[in-house]
C-alpha cells in the first residue's frame, strides 16, 4: 500500500457496513469520533463489553450504545 492509497482509505460508518451490529475497535473509533486509544482503554477497564476474534477485538454496537446511554444517565441524572 503506498502513501497515497493509505491517505484515501476511509473506514466506513457503521450504517454502511453490512452486518454492522459487530464492529472492530477501529470502526467504533471512527463511528464515535473518538481516539482508538480511548476505545482500547474502555475495553481494558471493562467499561465496554468486547470480545476477541483471533487477535482482534470486536464490539456489539447495541451494547456500546447501551453503555453510552447508561453512562450519560449516571453522570447527568437524566434519562437519554
């Protein structure tokens, strides 16, 4: 892969990925617009439920959304 093709490579948003109910951490990072290091840290702390396929982590988008809503409600005291 040359530099030009690497610059043009974009990870599609989850809604454009068939079977997107399961995502890689890279896809989730792009979907949520937060650094991949933050995603890894949340997975390592057990905040985000994730599982491995071979050497790569995967997450179920529904569980991530549930975590985000619960975290929002906990921090703000309001339902999402």
